[in-house]
């Protein structure tokens, strides 16, 4: 058990007690904790198979694409930051609505942002762009996969970030771009 694990566990415990009803819960709130393990990611010291040890009962993917239930979201799209003329071999998913909202707002493309409830079709790993040094553990519950995500349905009724929050995020991404920071493949 490392310090990161302790923090991870603390975040999961807090998240499990939050209400999932809000249209825009806080950034570290797992919107739908796994009902099997109560959002803990494990029960009886065993990794919870239902949520793959994530504590997440429902995964989200934010995008500008218009999709239907049953559609597959495959890797190979432009990343949300860094050079937009490249593609990433990963497809991203998250257990927090806040992170999905950022995905919908920042993803490349025309039209309104959309948030889909998705199921991974293959293994998922922590998104290293949002874990490790920047945020110890994986408090934003951000994951990625090299296999497609299956769209289960669209999550509607969410509210976006404020103009100030968007401005601050875009300035941060612009700084990262100017410094040549690219997503970790
Ligand atoms: Zn579980």
C-alpha cells in the first residue's frame, strides 16, 4: 500500500458518498460508483471484476461526434491538446462527469459537445496525462484503451464549465502547446 493508493482510496470513498444527481458535479466525483464494490474498486481484498478495479459503475466519453447506441468509438482521432494534425492510438473514457464535460468542450470538431455512456470492449489503463505527477493516483477517474468503446446511450442534461473556467483551461492548453508538450502515447 503506497501513499498514492491511500489517497486513491480516500478519493473513492468520498466520491461514493456524493450525490450523482447534480448536472455538474465536482471535478473528482465519480458520477455512478460501481454498485458491486460500492465504488471501492475491490471487495474482500479482491479486485472488483464488475468495474475492473476502477470503482466506476458508468463510464463517459465526451466528444463533438453525433453517435447512436451500439456505435463504436475507435482510437485514431486528434488529441484534445498538443498538435491537432496527429492522431492518438488511444480512445479515452472517464468515470467523472466533469472530465467528460471537458472532453466534450475541448474535443476537435463542429457542433455542440456530447457526452456518451460507453463500455470498453478491451483492456483499459489509467490515462497517464491526468495521473502520476500532475494528479497523484487517478482522482479524475480518467482511463484509456486501444480497443473501441461501445456507445450505450447519450447522457443529456449536463451543464458546461463557465466562460472563466473555459478561458483558463484554453490558456493552459495554449501554454502547453507553446512549450511543445504532447499527449503521452
Ligand atoms: Zn466494482
